[in-house]
């Protein structure tokens, strides 16, 4: 199983909308609000690495209100 952790800095006004949209993305296991340097943590999980890549490159990058995105991909 492949996992990816996506850390987002977002506009505060857009945060709730981004969380709701992220929960609907195929492969998303968890979406959490976090405190510190980042605002949102998205955990993706899939046997298909292409699904994870599409989720990050198309679905997440396509959302408005994201100021910065850092992705950490774990491949087994």
C-alpha cells in the first residue's frame, strides 16, 4: 500500500471549503486540521500510485485558496 502525506498552507477563509473538497477526492483516507507551520494534513492511501499522483497533481493542486503545498510520498 502506498501512502502520501500532503501538507497545506491555506487562506483561512477557504479552509472549510478545502477540507470538504479534499474529503471527496478518491484515495483520501484522512483530512485533518493541524496547528503549526501547516494548516491542513491530507493522508492518501492506494495500491495504485497513479491514483495518488492524480489526487495531488489534479485534484489538490486545482483547488483555490491553497498558498503552499508539500507532499511526502511513501512507497513500499
